[in-house]
C-alpha cells in the first residue's frame, strides 16, 4: 500500500515502457520523464529508436528543444552542439571546434517489442528476454485489439497498482461499465515475484459488453477476473465469461494490458489496451463494433472514474504522510506486491560484496 517514505520507491534494474511504437514519429523529438529522469526519444533515419538524457552538458538546455540532423544526431537548440546515438558530442560549431571531455550525455538501452518501446533504466546489463510477455498484441487480428491508449495520472504508481489489484471497487466505482461483485470468491497466489489475484462469479447476470462478445442472449454466465502482476508495475487482466458450469476454455473474453511507468514520485505514465481471446465467429462489422465498445468503455472507466479518485488519494497521502492504511481482506494481493517491491528496491541499495569478502552475518 503506497505511503510517503524516504528513499527510492521503484527498482531501477528493470525494463519500463516508454511509448507505443506507433507514437514515435520519425524525425521528431519526444521528451518524456521516466523515474524522475528527463529523457528524449527519437527515431534515426534507419528507424531505430534512440533515447538520450534530455540535458545538454554545456548550459543544460533540454536537447528536446533542438532537432534531428544527419539522420541520427540531435542538435542542441541553444549552441548547436550535436550528439550521436551513443550520447557523445560529435560536433562543436564554435571557434576551435574542440569537444570537451565532459561533453556527453547518457544513452539508454532501448528495445521495441510487442508494439511497445521499452527502456532500461538501470546500470546493469539489460536482457530483453526479461521483458514481460505481451505477445497477444502481435498475434491477435487488428479488429480484436482495442485502441492503444496513453494517459498520465498525477499519483504514485503504487496507488495505481493497488487500484488494479483490488477489483472489489468495480461494483462501486465502475457500476454499469465493468463487471464484478463484492461477493466474488477471491484467491491470491504467488510464484516467486509474480502475484495473481483471481475472482470468480457463478451463475450471474451477464454484463452487456461481454454478452455482446459471447452468445448475445442475455442468459446468466460464470465470469472471471484474473489479474496477473509482475514487477515492477506490469499487469495483465484475464477476464471473460462462460456458460455456467463449463470450462474456462469454452468461454470468451479479453486480456486487459495495464503498463505503468513512474514519471515522478507522484505521477505515472499509464499505457493500456485490450486484446480479445477465443473470439466467436462474427462479421467484421460486429467485431469492429465490439472493439469500439471495449475501447470507449475502458477509456471512460480509467480516465473518468479511476483517475480522479486515485489523484485525490495522492493529495491525501501528501497531507497525512506516513499514516498507515486500515487493511481489508481484499488488500491481500496489494500487500504481497508491496512486499516484493520493497524487497527489490532494498536489494538495489545494498553494496555488492567484493571478491574474498564474507557477507555480513545476522545474529
């Protein structure tokens, strides 16, 4: 559960989502603050994504105020210094044209995968195989994928994680938009650092959206909400319906992707989409209508319903400091996730043990 605290609140040795790939236009500079660090993104002439520290080392002007030149270099708008994709200054237009040793900026490892741009924020060696699996974005038909959305929420990313893990708020905050009841059976499981919260409802009235996706007959169904979390802040919601008493595989639903990247300690980039699975035969027109309804409904739920409450929470957290929340049974998943995050952040703060030294012993 998120509270104000001293020290880092996120692990840095991790991949974070920066953009949808489609949102990075060629030739344009795209500034974005991630984990408090100002970064500028752009595509080279070859189409590769480059991410550099967004601060010129000369007079500290944002490089994002400049322009892309020669296909893969940024020219600072203030004095014209140019930096290549490695972050090195490669051109000084002034007098003797000498380049000072300190004239360089940090370059960040970047990978494009699953229609997303991922950035490595740590000092360690990145491994793209550790990027969470969102292959459904590549494998589904376009009409089965909702609008790829982006928003910012003025809140600590952990408050948003708590919101997504605790779906008991759905019948109160999202009544008529999303499905769920306070009587759902809840099960929390953990596999290493991965946490899953499962909620099932049996023989209940079918929501209008999933009725449209399934049999479209208005009859009762079993429904499920399975929220999968993996560190530091990546969620995949497996939600759907089936005929009462049948197997999960006989039903249909969608994967809700919730990709959170801290901007600052009190603001978060929120990238989301939905991908349908086990889709019954429909005409293209019907599939597009369902796609639009999913897109509109989820956008409304997150931007008009969730965000205002979470941002109001953040304001209260700022005021009350380290006061601890009263916990309910529905908070079990959020508590487990909080413990994992605390462990990962603490592990990054411990100094490495040098060769030949013994690790400190606890008595």
